[in-house]
């Protein structure tokens, strides 16, 4: 195994492979930075080039792209309060307040460094866990998956501030909006009103972008002040501070990375929720957590470490079972098949060299991506000092275009505008927005697994030990979360 | 500051260019109704460069993904919004043919108004968990154990196994709602279910290792349909009984009747004509012939066949009229068989479908 790993590294370091990996990294950074675009769009850009390519360089390019999206997507999350991709939503919670305080440089560098370490931990875990991963993945049956989705939903408690009832209401609203379109477990269409766009439901990228970016943009215009209101952004000092933050919080970095891998490798839980889980757990288990949501650097470190580590975890079910663990790996799967690879048990026995190549690419691309972002951060951080009347129209166009990439139909634009206005009104009425997104993301998983659990096991699944254990954690988390946020509010 | 803006503009233009289509050259558009990386997308993108190779040079072949409405939208766009000038093609799979067969209201396209250019079949194998102790389809039919089948949706490709259990008289508990065939296979490995089917490529990659370890047992294949519309054994699995043999083994006589007709229609729609490349039926004849000739050469190109072999798993491509023939049985399904099928779905699975008219 060690010798094989070494050979795979040599294979990656061949100039042609390395060049293709860097090409992939560039594409990944671009789609990561642009709000609304993420790994799925990046892969769709690369797929047309794939056919006829050698396996080695093609894999280096694909994985290089996928590895850095969640590094670069931090820019808009922190600087603009708009998610760069669906993986960096939770970073907004504390990253954006930091930018408003003029500490964008610090937040960015802390984010990139934790992204890098998270990605490395993800790659290493993937390497270590690969030989024993099959039984681990098989341990999660439908009832356990349902309970894990509920656990994700319990994060709503910590994200609702001092108004847990409002948070719960918003989560229900998210679940309801997710019900639009084809039902996950039965052949029915709901709330489609004979509109063909609604048959597939509202795409996650459109929903997340509309929910977070539009209200922010409108508020910015209403206030008429730049994001970092009058404070001066310090380029260099921010850098060092960020590094110090990461070193001080190294335990949090590792812990969040492990969480990211774990959530990633559980198939069907929806990788899009990992950053919220990580954020919520960090807020609940840290000392002096009153500052969370107002610009605590730990609220940036935790989700950033997790969302890069997740890609390593999500590759486990993708490579071993052919079932994707996140939106990005779903398209990656198509790319691998196009290259003549059929993910399955043979990825360890027959195609081990390619599997190891994937792991190495994941690790090295993460380092490259983080370093490049660090270099660019001082420059890009100055965006936060721009007047909104200059910035907003430009951003608005980018975001509309980003939303349009989801299914390339006019419905995307309408959905973006409607969701955005809804988000703005709700925020004006002081309803917390993150719970809506959590409900929206988890809805399909909750419904599908509950449906299967009940049709397969009746009610007997409720007494399975793992179900009871996860249930107890969920109840504990909910109570703790509500208490904590009430304490923070007083 | 200016520099930062300039970088942003640069990034934006890179992305903008990638989304643009070239308006000056003549484009042969291939509409794929699923997203990038999906099964039909892989099939189309594998074929496209070889079509390009054997077509007139003034044409640029371009694959365009038009998603939406669970794979129906792309077909609607092809039928309603594209001119029948032979410059737009449409890629179909079971996800487009089955809703058409069932008369789902969202479907506005009609395969009767299309002509086949190229197509390829795929097979499917039903297998059981080794825990059941069943070793053949005869033992399956005689079994009194609790059989649990895991699938995605009764109106998708799962119709084929569900109909086959009905025809064989096997009592099965259906657990539908899994996120995909991969998830359904994992459920079988977990013991959540004990019966499953996979298409041939997925079977060879993911189930065969389980069979070799003694954890799964193949039972029968759905079979393919020959030129006379008869169900024959799957050539990729010569040792497994096809559905016709399985029926004889369980029932002791040849299959016939409306249920069998419905099975054949579904088998054609979902498997025998699994992938198809179509043009409008009223497109100019010389353009259609040119396309068929190019498809013939492309699917005979040894380089293409080598590259596509893993994708389609050992079956032969067909071109021109043979594509239409592969779907003919589905198109010709009698009103009684269609009624029977819809009633089977409504009673067994609570599916609401419109009353068939033709």
C-alpha cells in the first residue's frame, strides 16, 4: 500500500498531470468565487473536455477542481454576506460581521488556512479509512439516516438567536418550500401548479443565493454605506492575526475536519448541511460562545475546516459504492464513468493506483488553492470598502447570472427574485434565515428515509439502539442550543 | 481597487465565454434532457465526437443539456420549440419513453413524430441476497420467505422488475423511494431488502464482486427483444434465464396475454431501446440519410467501440430504422394492455394516471 501510494504521488508529479491539476484548480477557484456557482457548474465546464483524455490527467483535473471550490467560495461569504457556493453558507454567520468590523483580512486568512488543514485531514482520512470503509457505510440504514437528518435539523436551535419558536417556524417553512416538485419517495408532484419549472423543485443554488444575497444587497443599498463601514481594512496585519487564530484553535480545526469527513461519508445526508452542523456544534461546545453570530473567528474556522474535509469523506461512498455523497460527487461520478472507470469495490482491488491518485490530488490541490487564495486575499478584501451604489448593480448581475446557471431556464431568475424578496421581508421582520435553508436542504432526506423506514419496518425501527442514541443526542442538542442562544441574548 | 475589479471582470468573462454558443457556424444541436454527467449525457458525449468525424465539415456537433420536469422538459423543447430542419437531435432514455408510454400529462413530445438515428440497448439482472438461500428462479417462485424488493419509483425502470414478479406470481413486498439504484443495492447489502435488480454495467461493476464473495445470487435477466418482437435471453448473460424462460420455469407454459404484452412494452421502452438518438420525423430526407450514414460509420468505428464499451456493457448499437423498430412494440401497445398496466400501477402503487385514450 505504501509503495503504491508513493508511485501514485510520482504519477501526479509528472508535469502533464500537474498542469492539468492546476487547470482544474483555476476553474475550481473561479466557480467558487462567483456567487451561486459551485462544484457542479465547475464539473459541467470540464466534462466536455474529458472524453478522449487519459485517465491520469483527467482525474487530476476533476479532483483539482472539486478540491478548491470550498476554499475559494469563502471570498463572497465573508466579504459580501452571499454564499459563494452551497458549502460556505455558515461562514457568513461570523465571517461577514468580521468584514463589517474591518477584519476581513483576518477572517479570510483564517478561513483559507483552516480550509487547507481541513482538506488535508479529509485526504488523509480517506486514505486510512478506505480499506475498512465498506462496513462503516453499510451501518447506516434508512432509520439511522432519518435520525441523522433530524439531528441536522436540531441545529436550528442554536441558529435562531433568542427566538427559538421563530427559528422552528422558519425551519418548517424551509421544509414546506422543499416540498415543491416531485416527491422524493412517491411518484407524485406537489405544488407545481402545472408549471413545468416547478416539477424539479427550486434548485438549492438559486434558493441559497436568493435567501442570503438579495436581502444583504438590498440592505446595503438602503443603508448606503460600504460593507466595512468607514473602518480601514488592514491587509498585512490581518494575515498574521488569522494565522495566529488558526494555531490557537488547532483543536477546533481538527475536530471540525473529522466531523466534515464523517458527515461526508454518510451517503444521502446531503453534504450541503455539513457547514451548519459544524458551526452549530462549535457554538454549543466552545467556551465564551456569546460572540457567535457577531464576529467570532471560531465561527469561521469551524465551517471552513469541515466543508473542505467533507469532499474527502464524500468520495468514500462515491468510489466504493457508486453512490454520491454530495452534489459535486454526483457529477464527478459521471465524469469517472466517462473515463472508463466504474466506481465500486474494484476501486480498491483493481484500480488502486487511480484511487490513490485521487487522494494525492485532493491533498495537493487543497494546499495550492489555499495558498493562492491567501495571496489574493489582501487585494480582494478591499471590495468590502466599495460604495454600495458601485458594487450592488455589478453583484446583482453576477448573482442573476449565477442563479441562471442552475437549470438555464427563466424560472431560475424568477425563483431567485421571489426567494430574495421573501428573505428580505422575513429579515426585516426579524425572523432568522439560516433555519429556512436547513429545513430546505434536509427535507428530501427526512421524507425519503422516514417513508422507507415506516414501509419497511413499521414502527419497530424506533427501538433500534442506534436510532435511540442519535435521538437522545438530538434532544440534548436542541435543549442545549436553545439555552445557549437565550443566554447569549441576555 | 481597480486591479481587483479588473480581476473580477476577467473571471466573469471567462465564465461568460464558456456559456456562449457559436452563432456563425452551422450547429448540429444534440438535446440531452438530463444534467451533465447523467447516463444519457455520457452516452451523447461519447458519440458526439465520432458523429462529428463522419459528418459534413460545415456542421459543428454540440451537446446541449436541457433539464427540468424530471427529464421531460428536454423532449418538450425538442418537439415544440425546435424547427424540424434536421439540425436538432434528441437523446432519449427510459426516463423519457416511460412517461410517454404512461401518458403523463407533462409530456408534450411523441416518439411517433420522431425518426431514429442511433440507439443502444441495455440489460438488467434480478438478483437476491444470499441470506435467502435461494439459488435459482424456480426456487424464487417456490419460496415462502418474506421477499423484500427495493427500488426507486413504480413509474420508472422499476416497472420491469415489478411486472416480472407479478408475471412469475412471486409475492414481494415493495419498498420504493430509494434515492437511486446505488442506494437500493446498498440496502440489499445491509439486509434492509433482499431482492434487487441492476442494469448490466452496474451489475458487472458492483454486484458481480458480491456474487463472487458468495453474498448475492443472480436469478434471471429481463431479456432483450429480437427483430420479431420476441423476448430472448440476454447475450451478455448467456448462463442466466431470460424472462421468457423464467416464466416457463415457474408457470410451466409459454407466456401470453395483456400482462405479457405490457411487460414487453415496458422492456422495450426501458431496456431494449434504453438510449436513442432521434430527429423530427418531418426533417428533410437527405439530411436524415446523412445523419444515419454518419451514425452507421461512427458506431462501427473501432476506436469509438473501445471507448464506449464500458459505458454500454457489451451490447450492439443499432442505427436508422432499427431504432424505430426497437420502440415499435411500445408504440403499438394495445389499448387493453395499456389499461391493464395503468390499473396495475394504480391498484398496486397508488399512482394516479390519466385514462388512456388511444
